[in-house]
C-alpha cells in the first residue's frame, strides 16, 4: 500500500489545489495521504521551500507545483 505526502505551506494557493486533487484521487483509490508544512521544519524548508507543493509517494519525490492526474494515478496503481 502506498503512502502519499503533500509538502505544503500556509497561504499557498497551489498547495490548496494539490491537496484537493490528492484528497480526491487517494479517496477513490483508497490510498493513505497526509500533508506536511515545510515551514514547520528547517530541513524541509531548505529542501522544498521554493517548489511547494511537492508530492511524495512512499517518501520519494513524484512531482511538484501541480498534480499530473494520469501520471499520479499510474504511480499509485503500480
């Protein structure tokens, strides 16, 4: 079973859009997901700060700035 994490930050409109997409797709596929605020951790902010939202699947970076739905679904199906 996959685990999806959305790296986000407060006040980020693109992050809100990505979370909405991830929430919908993961609900359809019964995949667990969570969100993490990059500004809550200096290491996360250093790694992801200017690229949020970043989508991780099983801890590996899958994409950033937006959810590519077809590609995201294929990754979760595998």
